[in-house]
C-alpha cells in the first residue's frame, strides 16, 4: 500500500492510503461472497444459487461499501506504520476515489504533538523549612482534646456559638407544613451552618424549655425548587443545651487515647513531633517534586491538541465519579447538594487536565532523548512489588495491568527520577 502524510497545524493532518489493486479486488470478492449468502432466488435454497446468478441481485455499491470496511483498518495501520504516526483521537475516514480497480482512502486525524524540550536538568527548587515548633505540638494536642471532648447537658444556660442543642422544629409555608421541614429531638451544633442562613443565629440566647417562631426566607438557589426565595416560619421547641467539655491535658488523657507504647504526656508530645516532622517532610518533598516537574513542563514548547485535553478531562471526570461512589454517592446526588453541573466540574478540572497532559508529553520526550529503556526484569520486579503491596498473585495482577501499561509507567518514573536527581 502507498501512503502520503501531510501534517497541518495543531497536530492535525491527513493520511492518504492507496490500496493495492490485488488487495482491493480480493476484498470485493469477499464482500460479494458474504452478501450473496442472503440472496433468495426461486428454485434455489437461500444462499445456494450459482454465484454469477446471485451476484446479479447484489448492487455494486453494496459490494464496494462492504469492501471498504474490509480494507480500511489494514490501510490505516499500514499508513501509521510507514510514517511512524501516533494518533490521539479517533480518525475520520473518507473516500477520495473509488472504482472496481482502485481505491484511495483519506484519514483525517490528530497525532501526538512534537515536543521541544527546554531545560530539564539542574533545575533549582528551594525546599522550605519543615521544623515542628512547640506551638505546632500544642495545636495538635488541642485538636486531640477537641476530638475527645464530651457533650455535657447544661440545665440553665443560654444557647451560644459552639453549643449543641436538642430541639423539635416544624416549618410552615403559607401556613402549611412543607415536606422535609420537621424533626423531633434533633441535634444541631450552633455555627455548623447546617440550616439555611439565619436559623442558627435565631436560636442564640434561648434556654431549655423555651419555644420560638423563626421567620426566614429560603435562598433563591436552594436545591428544592418549591422553596426557593420562599418566606417560611419555623416553630421551634428547645429541649436541651449541650456544652463541649475538653479533657485535661495530663497522663490520664494519654490513657484515654490508647496509643501503643505511649503512656505519658511527654511521650505523646514526642510522638506528635515525630509524626508531624515525617508528614511535613513528605509533604514538602511532594511539593518540590510537583513544582520541579511543572517547571520542566513549562520550559518545554508543545502545542497540545484540544482532543488530548478532552480525553484527559473524560478520564479525570471518571476518576471523580469513582471516588464519589466509594463514598456512597453518585454524581446526581453530588450535583444536587452542591448545585454544580458536569460542565461546572469539567471547567474546574480543565487547568489540571492541561498540566497533566503537558507533563506527560514532556516526560515521554525526556525518556526518548535520554534513550531510556524498560527491560523485562524491570516489569517483573514491578509486578512483584505491586503483588506484595496489595496481597495479590502476580498472575492475577497481569490480568488487571498489562505489561505495556506497566512498562509505560516505569518509563515515565525513570524520566521523573532523572529530573529529580539532577535538581540543585
């Protein structure tokens, strides 16, 4: 097969493939054989009539169309191989010319863009100080106190910010109760902003046993359409007020935490310092590495086709919905809660999608320039590492992760490590 490749702007181009005459004629014969199997002629069983007679009942156009389907994939693959092309989106095929003797197919496609590397070795990124101070340790102790605080009922106290109240309430619109607007013995933390604006503020100053009518207006963007901008009245009866009491910071508090090997407050402080130090060191290492790769990517020149960004967005949105599913949510529920559409989410993801594609293309180019290779033993070692990490058999992993995918991941990691090791 003969082919010609013309690259235009934005990594878009046109591939013309002229199919060999012999291949084209064989494809027509094969297409005709398939079509005449459905031909019915009086005096013959279906598909059993002489080929020459049955062929008269099949349109030439139908034969040619089916023959195109038979040669298109091989023609496209041959053109890709001849010109070393790597498409990044589904091609669009057309027929430039066609007869019984010849056919030329045209493929409009988007290919992987060329990357012109900038500096990627010796990049200077300054790491920030990660020292853990006494104030940091005290803040963590206070967080632990808050996490282990107890709610204690107070008999004669006015509701204030941070208190938890137990109440009955019922909401009325135009004098009639509305769906979802009532509850009994409901626990609400003042300041949590769990209710519509104004509700929690209206409870401040109340005491146990008191009742109150709260007049409010629902927000205009409220997720229940019937209540949007609606004036309502909530009838509230307050039963209890609970105040958070923090445990005292001493050895008894340490016993309450039940942390292995830690028995005294001083040991707890030392453990907190150690944990915070490790966390901050890892977080700083991640920050530096992310900034390093982003800098290398920004130093390069590459025009990324919109199709690659769109494909990355599709992948990111799929990952997002999978994370929601792990939390017991679907996107419809999430959309209603936050009043965000799929378009809104994708728009928020667009910058990250661009960065991910750009970084990946640049790292691929670095691997190519540095002539990096992934050997068979590299792949096998990686399978073993993943196997030990997740407790899965290697053979089982190979059904989940292909050697090609693993090889690509290793190659990209090698490029990342080269950039990291050359950092100053």
